[in-house]
């Protein structure tokens, strides 16, 4: 697949495909947006033409800009801009009993050889029929039978979406997932036991371009990116693949040229992983640091390579403690704080925040209650 970007009029122009057939995938109906008969309530009904490449070859022979390192410091032009019109996010357009059949565009390993485990970036073609907002999740139903319910399909697995509403091709027709392959090793033999491996993560990481995939959703509102104040501060804390929604936030803030959308605040990302080879989307984030030093900060916690101030492994909560005074001041001034990753990350983070609050003569319980009341506190763990 060829990746290139052409600078034009202060933005990067992205063309998709040579063979195109135009169809109306979004049409006016009762003041709502309807996607293949799935209604998404909107303040403005819209009528839009979208492009579809024949014979299922939508993303072959294309000129795209998939990653930030292929762009100049100019932003990327996105379409269709009508995706900005609805005032409410799309929710549960497709449900488990009526899922949407999408196709795999690509599966790419995104960690180095010394990373423990395998993590893949997976691009899914939904043809514009499963719109979403940054911070939402898709449900995936892996093929096969549920072993606990013979004859029934597998349960839905939720994955945070790792792209903006425009997708990695900037045309509003794809979504990306960041998936770590779940592998089980027998504690006695030390050998892999495929019968206990994660069904969905292995299906996704083993998928090939063109494979069909059953999708539900989109779901979730707690991690939606508040955009009413372009000068807001957003503190994003993640472990591993929990960085997925933040990739979408940051691409929207720093990579895409969306009319009437500007970001002049501060985005501060804390990412905890095992080692340097485990860093996800590091090239993208490093590029933002270079191009937007006044609006983006990036701190990493590498547990197998760094030590905290007590000589132990450096976890993300240790990195938070290093900047605790600054973080608390930002929260006092209205900053939003987000947590995404394994649920095991939260006890250590909460303990750290509580200890820091007490050292400052504050009650963490009262502070947390106020943050929740002010809708500054956003948590999605799994």
C-alpha cells in the first residue's frame, strides 16, 4: 500500500482510490441522519454523497496519509465535514442480534521485537455506515460458537476506537482498533495453551485484508472529548492499548484540518508500558511534540527500563506523582483527566492521588466528588 501526502493550500490533500461509484449513504429523513436504515438523531438533517470503490477494492491503489510521519506540519483535509453536524453522538446503531458486517483493511504489528506480547493496529472498513465520535468503542463478535452456550454466537468484546471519526484515511469510512493478542501460558509447563487464548484478540490479530468482521455500536459517552472550550487542558493517562482513544483525540487536535475546530489548549499524555519496544504510536506523538511544543506534553513510564524515586519499577502512577503539584493545579483550574487501560491500573493511581491530596492538606474523597460533579473525571478500564 502506497502512502504519500501532497501539500496544498496549507493542508494535506488526501485522495482515495481511482475507481469510484457514487451513492447516497446518508439521506434526509424526519430530521435525522440514517445509515442503512439505522437512525442517528441530529439537529440538522443532511444529504451527502460518498464514494465507494467497486468490487470491494476500496483501499487498493490509493493515495493516502495514514500516519502523521507522512505529513508535513500542515494539517490534513478531512471529509465529509457533515460528520461534524450532529449535536449528539451516535449510539448503538448496530446491536448484537443485528450487527454490521465490515471488512478488514489492514493488520499491522505496532510493537518491536523486545515487547512482551504482540499488539496490532487494525483498520476496519465500515463504508460510512457505522459513524462514531472520538472516545467511543466498537463491539466485535468473533466468529464461531460460544462454548458456554452451544449454538449461540460469542459474546461481544468492546474495543476503544483508536482513530478520529474520519478514520486513518480521512474519508469517514474506516475505524481503527489497537489490540493486544491475549495469549495464555500454563504456569507449570510455561508453554502456550491455545485453548485458553483470547478468542477475539487472536481473531483480530490473525485477520487478513478483506476478511469480514461483525461490529456493534458505537457505544460509550464517558470518554467523549469535550470540545466546547478550545483552550481546555486534557490530561490523558493510559497503560498499553488504553492509549487508543487518546490517539483519536490527538489526531483531531493536531493532525486534522476540521473547519471551525481549533485547539489552543494543553494535551498532556502519560503512557505506561513495559519497555521502549512496547511504545505505541510513538512516532506520531513525538511528531506532535516537535510541531506543537506549547500544546502537547508526553511522559512515558517504562516499567522494565526505568526506576521510580524509591528504586522500584517505574509505573504510570509514579510518573503522575512526579508532576502531582502541577496536575492538581491544572485540575483546580478545570482540566479534564482521563484514564484508560487495564482496571488494575486504577488502585495504584487512586492511592497516589489520595496520598498527594493529603500531603496538600486536601480530602481526596471530596476532591474526587467535585471532579465527577464538574464532569472533569473520565474513566474507562477493562
